[in-house]
């Protein structure tokens, strides 16, 4: 509430290292990896006293994204759909093979966008049914680590390549590379808001770098998912 002085209000122990978290409503959804793998549902309705209310063992992943009543996770070679309509009893209801070593995913509408590190690819899945179906795959710069979708564009941040790429995904079955820029270092994450892209850098001084993307058609409002 005071941006110049953020404070920790609470913390909660996890059974293993948390790799990704997605928040929706009164719950946070986390995935762990290394030395035990879990999908966790955490009640955060009382921020000063969060509690784990549901979990799935053996469902560790690199990334998680929640949309509506479903959570989507990517494991070493698979994208999984988890029904979270009952937070205390999440259930895996579908899965599909991805490119090797998926690192991140973003869900927008009926599609999930997955970047895979070893295959250097952006893979688009139709998630309108319980089992995701691959509709397109395109080559990216070397070792993509993060993807963010805003409007008609998917922004892919490279790690070894040190490049931010922009793909037009208005036709999900035929993604098209429309722009790219060198980022000056290894990027672990990218978030887009309005006319700017924000990249978290692992190297180059462990920095936050901001790129003006106003040369593209940008959205004036992000409403998130509506169900």
C-alpha cells in the first residue's frame, strides 16, 4: 500500500523450491521443483496468515498460469490442465506433449503459449477442451525463458540469445515474427504493460530493463480473463 516501503506481512513454508506462482481471487497457485515436486493451492484471503489448502504431489513444474476454473502447468516435456474448481482437491484432467524443456507459459483466451528452451520454440495450444491440442509451433531465438501475451502480440524473452522477440499471434495457427531487439543480457522474465516491456535480467548487473514498444499496435486496456 506504500510503494516506497513494501513490507512482508506473512510467509509460508513450501515442501520444495517454488519456481512459479499465479494468483486468482483468494488463492495463490504455486509449483515446486527440485527435491520434490508439487502443485500447491494457497488460501491468501487473509494475507497475514496464508495456508496451503490443496496440493498434488508429483506435479512439479517450471511455470503455472491460472485462467478461470483451470490451472495450466508445464513440466519437463508436458503441459497439464488442472481443474481447480474445488481448491482443496485439484485434479489433473488433461495433458499434451510440448517441445523439450518448456520454461514458461501464458494463457490468453482459448490458447496457451509455451516457450521451450532446448527446442528454442514458441508453441501454441488450443485449451478449449480438457486436453490441450497443439495448433502451431515456430522457432524463436536461442533458449527462450519467458513469454507474455498482450493484445495480438506475444513477447518472448531470450536467455542465451539476449533478444526480445515480438510475434503477431492474431492468427494462432500461423504466428509471425514482426520485431526483435537486443536486450544486452540474459532475460529471465518479461512483463508488458501499455507501451512498455519490462525485462528482468540475470546478467548485466542483475538489472530491470525497460523497452518502449509503442512502435507496435498496443492495447489501451488489459482487462485480464473474463468468464
